[in-house]
C-alpha cells in the first residue's frame, strides 16, 4: 500500500503502513468519541485516538469460540510502532491457534506462583533444618519445661530447674556462696542433634563419680524430655529418644539403694531429748511433729494456720497422692503447735529466712538498678513472702550426731512412724492412711472409708505410746513446753 501524503487527510476506514508522522497527524474529528488508525502489516493492531488527544495501542482479534479478544498495549509514543507490532505478532500467533491469551497467561502465572511457592517451601525447610540443627539442648529444655509445667507439681518443676541450672549465681539464703551447676548443665550447651548415646554415656561416667543419685534422677528426667522431643513435629528426628537409656549410662549411675534409716523403740528417749534441746523452737516442734504424724517433710513444712482446725481436732495437709488429706490433731502435736509464734501464715515460720530473703531481694534490685535493667516481675514480693523454714535437716543432723544417731534423715522419721506402729495392735491401713500412702488392695481402695474420728482414736494411741517410750510427758492445759521423765 502506498504511503499517504504527509498533508493528505487520514481515512480512518483504511489500514496504513504506520509511521511516526502518520500517528502524529492522527486526530479525532469533532463529534466522534474516538477513531482507530489500523495497521496494514499486523492484522488486529490499531491506535485508538480519543477526542481529548489520547493515543493508545490496541490489539483486537476474534477467537474461534466467537468471543472478541481486546488487549491494551500501552500509550504511543511510549510504546513504539515496532514494539506494538511485536506484541501484536505474539498475540496473533496465540489467537490463531484458538487459545485465549488470558487463559495462557493465567496458566503461566499459576505455574510461576507454584514454582515460587515450591522454592519458598524448599528455602523454609532448609532454614528450619538449619535452625533445628543449631537448636541447643537448653533451648529445647526450656520449651519443654514451659509446656509441661501445668502438668507437674512444684517438686517436679524444681527438679528440672536444679538439674539443668548453669550455676555460678548467688544463693538466696547464703550471700557470697555461688550455686553449683546441675548435673545436666554440661549437656545443655550441646546441640540437640549431638545429644546421642555416646555423649550421655561419657557425661554419666563423669558426673556419677561425685553425685550418682542426682545422675539417676537426671537420667529419668532426660529420658522423658527426649521422648517429648521425639514427639514434637519440628524436633522429630533431631533427638535420639534412646540416648538416655544406654546401658553404660545406667551402669555408671549405679542402682539406688533402699534407705534403712529409722528410729528404733529404745532410741526414742535420746532422740527426743536432743531434738528438744534445739535452740530454735520452730524447728524443734517441726521435727517432733514430723515423727508423730508420719508426714512427708514438705507436707508439714507447707502447713498454714488456716489448715489447723482446733475445734474438730484436725490438720489438713497437702498430699501428693490425693491433693489434700485430713489427719488428726493429736494432743501433743496440738500442744506443740499452740506454743509456736504466729509471725505469718505459716505454722512453721522462719523470721530469719524472711529477713535474709528480703535482704537478698533488695540486693538484687539494687544490682538491676545499677545495671540499668528492670528486676524480674514479682521478684521481691516472691522472695520476701517465703517466711517458712527451709532447711530443718541441718539442725536435725546436728542433734542426731550428738545423740549418736548419725544417718537418720527427715524421711527416716516418716519411716520410723510406720515401723514403730508395728509395735501396736493397729490395722496397717490406719497408719498408711495417716501417712498418705495410696490404698493397697481392692478392699482398701473401694470399700473401707475411715472418718477422722476413727483415725484419731488410733493416732492418739500411737502418739501416747511413742511419748511413753521416750519418757516424755506434758500438761495439755499449760503453755507449750515439755520435760523428760526418767
């Protein structure tokens, strides 16, 4: 087709060999919203010229389905004639095959998105693997403790804290003395993927030389931790669940020996005499009550005044089996409790521990202030509220050493209660219930229900017999005190 004269009017019904001059001269006549300048070289390509002077490329083609396909290609002269023709050529090649370019582009976009998602997933998996491989035992341990704490008792949580503690920090009740690293501290710095059988075996061989009992406890805690880690989706395969079950590790820790410390009947006199001489009346009363009730040491140490019912002669103790249990408030135990000072909510309170812990809390607060950091929330309140006895075993060991009863532990007093009850014609289930042992046998579990009055009947006999063997008498109507009768 001949190129039109530069001055000739443009017939918009014809197709032209597009040039820059032609497109420059193209204008929409008055009375029409737009006109189209068609390209003779590329069928379907045209320039849309509006009355306002806008000039935009378009490509238009009819698909085999009969639908009209229109695509805007950009503004002229930003998009040159050559670029517009190239894009029109591409679109024409697609539409001539009967394909809708929009469907093709949608498929391509979906394929690109899928490829990008797959790449992102691979990168995320690789990053997660790197993170998991770099995860230390302590990081996983802290997560384990936080997740399991609602299901644990306070003692279980404390065991997990102490066995893994780093050490080197000031003791709360002993200023100037640093805490000792827990048995598991050397394993806490390892990567979780490196915590395998040989590593645990080597650790157990080192630690068991000084503290085999703590190593046995640590192995039990570590075994449960590894089972938990193996069940976590993001940790599965990173931890060896059998690492703490290695035979050599168990052999290094040895077997726990059954404790055999207890008071015999003829030793009651000297034990009571020396315990009575302990200068701290709270500890003296605590140790005697521990023997006469057969309670666990922490059950009695955590006794509050609100748990003592003087009207109905009962004591409500915390129990690790049932949660709480009621035991009789026998005459001599009631006599001892009546003579104790009421410093706070605790029956066996400790003014020294309260003052010392408050001092330590203040010292920690000053240290945080000098460092420009905030003290942990509730630190001072928690520490200064601990006003009960914490270490009565120190005074007890000294009294036992003076009495020639070395090796008798606080739990040995609980064992003594059960053993001394055998001297009396009392059903075994009575003493077991007083001590908080789980019922044994179908009959005890499902049929026998003993009220507090029945327990008191036998418990008072037990107490009276022990005091008689010890040569101890007291006046229930007098202020707290006792004397030994030869």
